[in-house]
C-alpha cells in the first residue's frame, strides 16, 4: 500500500512538472535579419533553361519557441514589385496585369496555420499564401539549421525552406503552359529575438 502511494505521488509530481514546463514555454517574436535572409525562386523556360530570381524585400515575424518549434507561427509579407529576375525589361513585364498586377495586388502574404515535425531537424509548415487576391493552402519543408549565439553575442536561429506552387492556381495563367507554370522556391533566413534587433 505504501509503495502504491509512493508511485502515485511520483507520477503526480512528474505530471505537475510537465504541465509547469509547458505553461512556462511561450513563443516570443523573432524578426528577420535582412542581411542574412533571402527568398529565391526558379522556373523552367520552355524546357531550354532554368531561370532564377528573388524578391529584394520582404518583412514579417516569427513567433518562435526554441523548446517547441511546433508552437511557432510565421507571417511573411512580400512587396510584389520587389521581384527581380536580373533583367530590367522582364522585371517591368512581371509587374503588369499579365503577371503580378502590382497596381491592384501590391503584396504577397504567407501565414502559417500549423507546424508539424518530420524528424529531429525538419518541419513541415502548413499555411495559406495570398497572391493576386487568391488565397490557397501552401506547405514548406523547413530545416532547422542552427539555434545559438553568434560571434556578436546575439541569439540567432537559422532555417532553410523549400516549396513549390503552380502560378495558374492563383490566376497568373499567362503563358503558364509554356514557361514557369511550376515555380519552385527556396527560403534562407536568420531570425533573432525582437529586442536583440532593436
């Protein structure tokens, strides 16, 4: 009987500790270190070559809990006119209503809805992407590269992400059967607690 009571007390203590730890663990806002954060994309041009580009600007926050990354939340906004495919003429064409239509839809936005662990380092980030006024589900596979303190004494978390989309699904169907129907993208970001970057 004494042994059963002791087992009960030990189990109760363990549960209390677990709940206390979970209650103490909270997300906090992390901001992007824009010196070391990039959004790249690539697409095929009629099967002859693979073209590359990036967005020169984006902003947002990551509500992040290093102890439980699945509790985190991601919100990114990209100015559509920051697209750059390394050619001025093509850049200008991409801003028209045949493509990004920046006059009516100046921003692209991704908001996460859940984060699911794949293994010790990889996560799947599910969310919604809004582009050209159309919102559709989108998932990214994220690798948690490193969480630590950099040489300047600042807390840093680094991530690499990959995903893809069909641009016609967002209404950008001009020449989508000829070039760039499927767009693959890569995200490389470093983030730090908001107070560290202020």
